[in-house]
C-alpha cells in the first residue's frame, strides 16, 4: 500500500467512516410481517443510521408461525421485537429475555364488535363468541377476561373463543360477535371492508384497565452481559430511535420506506400511510428508554388477572435493564 493510500485509510477510520467489512453484524427479528409497525427499523437501515454507527443490520420479518422468543433462544437473532406479556411469559418458561428499550409507549389493542349484536359494555360479552389472535397476542385478552371474571371455555356465563387467523373474517362473516383488532391494522381492515365506524363498538384495552406494553426490544441475558454484544446493541438502539424520530416527522415517507422493503408486495400504500399515522400515536412520548412505572403496571395487570391460565405466576426479576439505553444516551 502506498503512503497516500495508508494516510487515506487512516483518515477514514478517524472520521468514523468504517469500511463495510469492519461493521458489526446484528440481526433483528420482527414480531410480524413487514409493515409500518416496524417503520423505525426500516428507516434506520434505509437512511444509513445503522451504518453510521458501524452496524450491518439484518431485519427478519415475522409471521403467523414465527415466535420471536423461540428465534432468539435458538440463536436466530440478536434482538427481537415482542410484546411485554409474551416476553415475560417466555422468561418464566425459561427463555432469559431482557427488555433493553421500549419504543412503544401506548397499547393499540382493542376488541371490536358489531353494534347490531347489542354489545354496549364489557358486561354484555357474556355468552358471546370472540375472535382472538394467538402466538403471544392472546395474553392481554386472557388478563382482561380474567379481570372480568369471564371463563373462556365456552361454558354458560363465559365466552366462547375462536382462534382468529390474523384477519377480520370472523367479524365480516358473523362467525364472531367481536374480534381482536389493533388501532393501526385490523380495525381499518374492517372499515375498508365496508362496515362504518358508527356500526362498530370498540373496547380499548388501556381504557379497560388492562394496560400492557407492546412492541419493545428484547435480547438475552447472555448477550446483555457480553461487552461486545452490549456495545453493538447500544448502537443499534440509538440508531433505531433516530429512525423512529424520523418516522414521526415524515409519516408518508416512512410508509414508503416500508413499502420499498416489503418483498411480498402485499402491502398497500394507503393502508401503510394510515398505519404509520396510528403507529406514531403509540410511539409518541417515548425516548426509547423503558419507564419502570410502565413495566410495573404491566406486571401488576398480569399478576392481578390470575385466571384459569395465568400469563405469569410471579413477579419477574431481571426482566429489564437500562444498561443498553443508558449507553445509547437515551433520556
């Protein structure tokens, strides 16, 4: 190598322009398919925010048969997006998940019912058929029905649960009186199918006293305790939150980034733009650093629910850490 090239390479390193070959590889497993729910991560990758901090990030979409806790437990990811009830349930079952950041401040889960069923309040859910999404999404529902004292085995005075296949067909086809919906996704699928908002009754879980944290970032205890891994995770979280900030300020453009990364081509632009607007409401107010009070509220909700099949049976220990978010400079 000539002296000129040597000086140029040294200058690049001093300027932080790390060659791609020197970037640390990191894999993120999403909770669901490519959509605006994960815009912050796609924006961070698309805009070069990860590259700026020396990371080569692979984003793996999720799906109905993909459980993020199982993926990371099997070594298929360094960090996952998961809802806290599912993460705590997995931890109690032996997967040492730790929350390292919490981009989502609010819950978007609802139960959406046809008004024509006569359902006006939670008390009217008795002896009804309800559609519920599983794969970890059922835990807030389990907590809520337990709080209401409703059995979920279909017995008299309780509710009959049908497994909802991540679509709104049970409500459209009147197979269920109510179905599980997210403020940013399935609810709008119902609207797009031709049912007017005035013909629906919605119960937001947060309004019903079942406030549990949703999309958080989780890693394993082993990765958190490894200095090199923890450093990479801190850089990842910092760049990811930069991505979320950009998404909040540039909603439609962020939706376009998501669409550009959707290899399936299944997502529609108008739906993703609308979803982005709703997602921004859920991330608003979060710096990315987990608020311990939000964590305690989630745990209290899950423990107080009890029920036939409790989500967790005891208060977790070591389930969250500010180690990464502090290193990332989050306030």
